C-alpha cells in the first residue's frame, strides 16, 4: 500500500528545511561573533638583553598600524605568563613615539600616565592576571590618533627574563600578541604575533702571552739627555761606561739609554745596583755619592763635590746616579714622581733602586717615551784620590708588573 501520494515527499523536505533554518536562527544569539582583524605591519619586540633570568630588561615594541586609531582607542600588548607585568606603570615607559617614518624621525613623543588618559596623555593600564599592557590613546591633542600606516614605538623597562628551560645553545621562545582595538575593546582592528628568544650568553676567551723586552743602549759624548743634567763627557756602550783618565775637581757625566716594551697591565720598573764601589788593585775605592754615605733614591739631591778631607778616604771621590724619568715610582709603586727633576743624584748601593718606570703597557723600543729614559752617572774625585785603575760592575733589573 502506498502511504504517500506523488508530490508529498518534496513538501516534507521543504517543511523540514524551513524548521531547521528557524532553529538555527533561534540559536544565533548563543554564538560569539569575531571580527576579522588586519595584520599589524613590521611588528617586532626587541629586548635589550636576551640572557636567561636577566633583570631590568627593556622591551622596544614596534609596529606599523594598518587601521587608523582615534582618540581613546587602544594598543594592547599581551604577554605570556613567563613575563610578569605586575607593577609595570608609566614610570617603566622610557618613551612612546608615533611617526610617519619607519626610523621614528620627526616623531610625536607621548606623555604616559598610569590608568587614566587625558588631553595629550596616554594611559597605561597593566593587568598582572592576564599579563597585558594596555595603552589608551589621549582624549585629544598629542598622541590622540595613530594615522593608518604610521609607526608606533614604545620602550618599556624593568622586565625579568624567564629562566633557562631548553638545552644549552637552544633558545626558549615566547609568543607575544599585539593588537589595536576600539576604546571598549569590543572590536579588534589590527593584530600581530611576535616571538622573542631567550638564549644563553656565549663566553669568549683568549690568552695573551706576556711580553717583556729590555734594551740598554750606549750614548755618545756631548749628548744632552735633558732634565737639566750636564751633557755627557764620555761615550758609553751597552755594556761599558768608560770614564777614562779623569782630572781632580772636575765632574764627568755619562749616560745609558734604557728601553722597555711590555704588555703588562701595570707596566714595569727598571732598577740598578752596584756590586761594589769602584776599586783598584790596591783596594782603594771611589765611594758612593756623597762622601761614602749614599744619598737615598727616595730623596736625591743636587750634585756636591767630594769634600776631600785628609785622612777620611771616603771623602776623596764619589760616584752618583740620576734618571731623566720625571714620573718615576719606587719599586713598591710609591715615591714622589718628580724627585729626580732638575739634575738630582743618589748614591749607588748593593740594593736595586728604581731608575725607570711606567704604570701601564709601553713600547719603549719604538717611539713611546713612556717606555724609555736615560740613566745618568756622574763621577768626581778630589786631589787626594789615590792613583790607580778603578772598576766595578752595575746591574740592571727590568720587571714587568702584570
């Protein structure tokens, strides 16, 4: 038996379709309507420091608007919970600028206040629960609008980078969303997502070998060494100071040029000592300046002739030394630097005493005057100095101070 007459099936289908459409329309209020947002252009966030757990980091937020923003509309930066924005306020905004130019030239500089916008004032509202920073444009005046295709740059300081999670050498990356909305946040105009990378610092190391070069050079006679010393009377070599035959009551001056090169952080010093007094075959000697009692390196004095007191052999003649280094320090790094100025002398002893120094790297073997200077020697005897051929040995010590 046929229960349906021709044409009834199509009628039922039509009725069913109508009922379904009515049900769907009745359900429409329960669906959420989502705007189709445009993309922000050239969006990026630049961190001032990408090391894990680093504090006081600045974020430079940058984008080009696609849709224009008008007064009181908003820019929202939505961070993941790894970046805590709790407590972020206007004091954390180093700058906020709006410009027609990508390099932010000729920009409008915005004043930012906490929570409330106004004339020429952008509001910053932080939400520590959602980790969002919301910038609401001024109600009027400066920074009350962002023209389409204009650029926005906001520098926010005081972030703390998350701790390391990925393996060494692999960055932890975090997604941050930027968006622009109307003042009620019911319509999203433009949006963009960016990622920032947190990665380990790379340690660079290198070893610089210590260097030290020391040269003793001879000086010709008639050389003016400076520092008010007499011009030299004899020609010296790197290993000899040959005063030759000398006359009583006449001063004789000789010098050697000292040159030091080193990469030592604290520079260097050169010191000199005499192994013994000038002595002849009969054990007669020419004593220390002055009259056998050595004038100390720390308090040198101007030249004085030997007193030549009969019966006091240590007054018959003496040898002294000086230096042209007016910045000289003692071996322990102290001492009045200009103490040898204006031709001062001290007496040679068997203890090393400074004659050249500098407190940082120097290249005295080149033209660097910090690394070179003259050691000056002066000799004088009275008519009582015993005849003979006298000799002794001096030794230099060059020490780099790393």
